[in-house]
């Protein structure tokens, strides 16, 4: 008899009255941290890059073909670094997208429940292996193996970097695409089978198009991850900015350059130091754009089944 | 009736056979490729174990790094990693879960919350090295925290914060509305609802997300390199302001050396690292499995 | 009754005696403990604290060895050794961020100015000789030696050398791939100053890496490679590299303990140093570490592949420490050689 009324009273008065808004603000403050993080990243990168572009013309940075920031005479064309990142990423995509997609198709369409129960956790585990381990793999297995196929291969080369990054993002594409394909309702498949389609036709003409948004999003996410990859390429691909059409020679990616600058500990201030921020800024803009595109694809092309 | 007539025509049957053949080839191809991909990764594991297992003994766990491979060990690196993860957990978990709660439970679904969510998804995709630069600029130089555990922990916390937030949001979303409605009907405030009903219900999902985020943090090297953890450190850190080294850094250090023995040492350290990751992932998978069972 | 009373009395007495006993016991224990503590304190002199070392990757193997051996003697002192490069190390050193800078070249004029303007005093202590080594891949069968002029031709800024045949016509017409330290390295400064005439003057199109291990790996895997770094990195990887004798005007000489010590391996023999901040030296743990360093540098340097200085040089270093003799013995224009070190 007394309980409900008393209970209500204790809520509207007393401790709860001021505690609730306090907690509300506390939680709001925590949320603010994520916003502050982005703001900080943008601010720091922009500020130093702005200082950098006071000294170096943007046209030289974006269109120059020679990256020699530390020596005299210096040259600040970012294209060799961009090219290094590009060929590693492109090579990685070439390896990981077909294999990843095929694995995803196998997992969602063909594999028995038992096999799926084994492979899927294995893939998720492999997606969690740290990149420095892949760097080790590149040095001890991939480069020697590739040297058998390409005797002209140098110790540090773009091909090893591409292969190892490809292997690294492979589980990611496989699991994410598998999730996307698995989410396609069975009714679509059954309908297609009922019309006399073979499994290949069902997969290629019904399931994959239906799950396309998730599949494409996984590709873009993987590419974005490949672009931002640091350790494996630093160990495998080398530290020579190189703007040539070669897979067998040493190159330098944007990420490897950033690591190099910070390890040599160039002094704070000065154009050489600011190159780190300019390159990082470029990297940030590229990955941000890719991420926004992938989200847009996910939203726009997502098929709603209810 | 028309169907069967058409199917008995030889041309149709031939193309039907061709299509079935194509389908079979395709299925085999996919299976082949999957096993090939798995095989490559299994080669990786084999390489690691064959190189490193022989170096793995109690001395290895208990010694400090040394210029002599026989004497070298990962004591300082392991201690540094444990310290780092503990500090990261202290910083990142409360802030991450709190953010998720705020977004899902407390904020109105307007443009601002949409921007916040977009912002978090974007942060999740920023390369780890950019976080390293921020850590170097803000924590090491700006706040003069030097190259200490706390600089490293704060940087890593920022790195995995988006992951925790996203995972927690997903977990909270799965809690049925009915639970919340019932609590409100009984006169509970929003926070009381969250604290006594939503959080406990979403706890397994949050825990899984947290564990996966922390296992990501354990393996990250690039931000720590930027912070400057690439030094010879032969002591166990005693406080958050101490210098440190960490397992991934030590692995990178040893892998970089040209001598074969150090590569094998690196492999042994990788085994330790993978074991820790495996344990963490197993707990996460186990919890998720339990949770999925409960929902059924 | 009597029994109980007497028992009570005896109990009381027992308690009183046990109390006194207790006081005696605690007192003795306390005195014993204090004596033990003070004697151990004086005897073992267990120091605590941190010593931060950073700088040259060339000197790193020595400092690492010293730090490792030192921690066996003073386990409570924490020594960290970084590899930011001689230049990077000096920046931190002059900003007061580290106690000791490993340097593979003497302090520069510009760095000296910073020290003077911020009134920083430091000690300059030579610790070993290094024979800066020029190495090629073991599969390189054609190089027998380099003259200094040839090295300059290869490495000078604006160099037009692209193939091995550009150096000597009978050498293969294959591209020459260069490896060397980056611009923050003291080895880079010394090599460019000695060979090209000015510190920092070098062609830029080579694989520049502060990590000497990466250079070793690169050269050992590339038949047409050529690179340079400190002798210790060659010594540790003799099976993967081939050393090139250098003709400094008196015929080709390969670096070895003898030729570096007596100055025959010229002009690439040089002393390497540690610089210690005077304010840091006031801390007992830093002082103990530096003393230990000088005492053991000879032994440990040769262990890692460098060459010990003559005993006299170490004696002089010790007296420098004892007298807090700060400042540098080199002006910017001095080209160092091993013999300079022993000049009075």
C-alpha cells in the first residue's frame, strides 16, 4: 500500500534530483572527448601543414616528383611517397579482393555448417594478428619465396610489401563480405533456385548483387586499412622514395616515411619536421574520404528486406 | 507441361549441363581459394612456431633484452605491455561505454547526434600512425609527459576508443525496448534504467567489444614507435611516468636486426603475444557464444 | 588460596619478566637492524635512480653493453638507451631531456652555441675508436679497394655516378645501389665531412636509414649494393658483408684493430664519444654509470667490434671527470683522427 507512493516520492526528491543531471552531463562530457579527438587531429595536422605550405608551394608538394626533404638541395614533391603507397595498396587489393570475396562466397554459400564453424573463427583470429607479425612473415618467408620466382628481387621491395599487406587484409574482406552475404535472406536464394538457376547463377546474379553494399564497403574498408598500414611495409618495402614502375625495387610509403622522420627525431620546428605533418595530413584526408565513401555506399545501396 | 517439353530438347539440356558444370567449377574454385588463403596463414603460424619454440623457456620470460641472443628475454617488454593495457583499460573503457550510453540512451536523435556517430565511425578508420603523431605532439611534447607509460596509454586509448564505442552501441541496441519501457513505467529515471537494466543486459556484448579492442591495442606498434618507445629498457616500470618498452616494439627491434638468432627470438616473442591474444579472443568468443545461446 | 595467589603472583612476575624480555628483545633487534642497514648501505652502495642515454646508433652497441653490465652491478639504477642519431641526441641533450649523448662525431659549432647561450656545461669523453667501414655485398667480386677520390666521386652532391662502370671502366655496367645513414647521424656528418669536404654534403638518392641493421640487411641482399656505417655493424655481420679497403694516400688499408689503432686506416678512423651534462653528473647514479663506462669501455668496445683507446686516454677521461673539466677539445674545423686524441 505504501510502497508505490513512497517510491515515487524518493525519486522526485532527494539525491536523485541532482544526481541525474550530473550523470547526464558526465556522460555528455565523455562523448565530447571523441569530438575533441577529431578536432585535435584536424587542428594539429592543419596547423603544421599550414606552416609547411608557407614555405613550400602546394604545387611543388602535390606535383613534384622528387622527395628529398632532409638533404640540401631539398625537394618536396610528395608523388614518390604517394606512388609507393599506391602500388602497395593496389597490389594488396589485387591479391586480397578476389581471394577474400571467393572465400566469403564459399563460407556463406557452399560451406557446410561444420566447416563454417571452423573457418570463420579462424579468419576472425587471423584478422587480429598484429601487423608487426606480418612484417616478420614478410622477411622470413615472403621475400625469400618471391626471390625464387623473381631472382632480381631486392631485399626491400614493393612486391613483398604488397603481398604481405594483401595477406593481412584478406581475413577482413572475407569476414565482412561473409557477414554481408549471410544477411541476404534465404527467400531470395530459394526463389532463384526455384526458377532453375544453378548455384553459380544464384550467387553471381542474386546473392552478391543483393549484398553488394556490404561487400563493397568491406573492400573499401580493407583498402583504407592497407593505405594506413605501417609496420609491415616499413619492414618489407624499404625506405627509398622511388617513382618508377617497378615492383622489384625498394620504395617508401607515406606511412614508412612518417615513422622514419620520428625515429630520426628531427627537431621540432623547421620544414623537415613539418613534412611529417603534411604527409600525415594527406594520409588522413585520403583515408577519411575512403571511409566516408564506404559509409555512403553502405547507406545508399543497402537493400532493405522487411 | 511446357517446361518439361523444353527441358527435353537437346539444346536446352546441353546448355543446362554447361551451366551446372560452370557452377560446379565455381564452387570448387571458391573452396580451393579459401583453403589456399587459410594455408598461407597456416604457413605463417608454422614459421613462427618452428623458429621460436626452441627459444621459449622460463629464462626468456624472465630476462631483460641483451646483446647476446642466448641471454635475451622479454621481461621488460611483457611488463610494459601489461602496464599499458591496464592503463588503457582504465582510460578507454569508462569513457567509451559512457559515450555509447549517452548516444544511445540520453541524446535526442537529431542532426548533432548523427554528426557525432559519423565522427566516431570516421575516427575508427584513421590510421594508427596519425594517432601516434597526435600522441607525440599533444602528450609527449605538449603536456610534457615525456616518453612515459602514460603518454603511450593515452595515445592507445584514443586509438581504440571508437572501437569500444561502436561495439558498445551495437550491444546496447540489442537490448529490447520492453525492458526500458517496463523500468520507466515503474518510475525509474533514465540513469536508473541504464544502470540497473540496460547495462547488465548489454554487458556481454560490451565485454566482447572491449576485449577485441584491447587485443587490438596490444598489437599496435606504430603509435608506440612515434611516442619513442624504441629504446633499450632493462627494467620493469614502477609507475605511470616511467619509460617503457612493449612486446610489439621488442619484436620489431629484433626483427630489424640482421642476425638470424634475433629473428628466432622475435618469433618466440610473437608466440607469447599470440598466446595472449588467443586467450583474450577465446574469452570474447566464449562470452558471445553464451550470449547468443541465451537469446535463443 | 595460597596456591592461586602465589600462582597469580608468579604469573604477574612472569608477565613482568616477559615484558622486560620483550623490551630487551626488540631493542637488540632494532640495534642489530640499524647496524646491518647502515653497514650494507656503506658497503654495497645500492644506488637508485634513472640514467637516460640517447644518440648515435654507432655508439649504441657500446652503450647497450655498458648498460647491461652496469645493471648487474647496480640493479636498482634504471638505464635507458635510445637511438635518435647523434644530431637528434644532441638536441635532446641540449634541451636537458637526456643525461648522456652518444656521439659519433664531436659537438658542432651550432650546438656549442646553444649550449653556451643556455649556460649548459658538459663533459666530452672519448670512449673508443671506430673505423668507419665501406662495405659491399659478398657477391661483389670486382671491388678490391676504393680511393678517397673515388668515394668522393660516388657520394658527392650532384654525383653523376649511376653504374659501377662509371667509377672504373672495367667494372660491371650495373646500377650501383647506395645505402647509408640519414642526416641525423654522426656517421653521416663525419663521412660527408671527410670524403666530400663538408658536413652534410651528400648526394640524396640513396637508401637513407638511421637503422644500421636495415642497412646491413639491404646490402647483404643486393649484389650491386654499396654502403657505409660503423665498424661494429660490419663485425657483427662478417658473414653477410665484404669490407672494402680504403686508399687514403698510402695504399689500400682495410679496417682492423691494428690499423685503426695506429692510424693507418685513414681517413676514416675516428674516436667516438659520450657527452655528459655537468648537472647530471652531480647525481650519484649518473656518476657511477659514467665511471663504470670509462672503466669498462675498452673491454666492451672491443667486444662489440670497436677498438679500445690506449689506457692513457681513459686515464685522461677519468681525470676530466674528477676535475669536472667541461667543454670540447674540438673546434668546428678540426678533422679528427685517432692521433689527435693523444695530443696533450
